[in-house]
């Protein structure tokens, strides 16, 4: 939605069942009745602080809506007028003071590597210097609980290897590029990443271990 929009009119996105997430820009002050009615795959929304009114049934029948992100405080959120038949919006988990650097989970994945996950964008970022730890199918990587929510993986320059079973069962993201600093990709690193269609392998990679892309049933393009 462009930031020239100030109002989302009645039934504007009525039963747009392909919608999974929405960013409501700062310019929007009002969402009218039934604007997103029946968008039953909508799971997360980012509201900027310009929003003042949500009309009757604007998010009615949005049965998968679980997370709402808001760029300002809980106090200001509570000042928004939310009219009837918006149970999904009211009951969703709220995340206040959202910024582009928002992180819900983070940790280490190598002696000098760290990872962080932004749940709204679905971005997993791995940064630092050196090799990633190896993992197993039973223990999994430390981000494994987010596997079905990871939409994008960023491997920053400085990372020198991708560990075994690193992205096992990360079933949503569709493409990835490895940094040129990566020299090796471990066995089963992308095991069962069944939405992965494209991978660009950086010029530094010297070894792909066995079963690296095992059960990547949608993989169409590999570029070296």
C-alpha cells in the first residue's frame, strides 16, 4: 500500500485470500468496514502510528491473524478506535514499538557468528566471521522453531561455511544467495527445503558436501 493512501475504503480487499501479511503505512488514518473481510490467510499486520480508526468487520473472518506489529507504544495503540467484529485483530498478539531492526530471537551459531530473526519480515540474518557450527537432524539449528516462518535468509560476508543441517525443514523461503566468503556448504544443509526454487552459490565455494540439497523438490535453478 503506497504512502499516498490516507484511507482504505469499504471492502477494498474483500476475500483476498492470497494475502499473508500487510504493511499499513503512516499515511493511513482509517480502515473502513469490511476492508479485509475474509482474508483468511492473513497472519500478520504492521500498523504505523498514523492509524486512528478501524471500521466494523475490517478484519472479520481473518482466522489466521496471530501477530500485530505497531510502531508506537501500547498506550497509543489503546487510543485507536476499533469497532465491532474485529475479534481476530483484538485477540492477536501485539508487538509494540516495532522498527526495521526488530528482533524476536537471536543467538550464536559459530565461535564468531551470530544470528537474529525478524518475525514480521521473516528474515533470518547470519553475520560475523568464520565457520558456522554443524548440527544434526535431531538437535537442529538454534532457529529451527522458526523454520516454517523463515521467508528470507541473509548470509553476510565474513561467514565462511554453512553447517550441516543448518536450514533443515525451513520450508517457506524460495531463494538464497551465499556470500563470496563462504567456502563450504555442509551435508544436508538445505534438507527438505521444499519451497526452495533458486540458489546462487558464491564464487568462494569450493566444496558441496553430500546431500546438501536433499529433498529440495522445488529446486529449479542453481547458479555458480
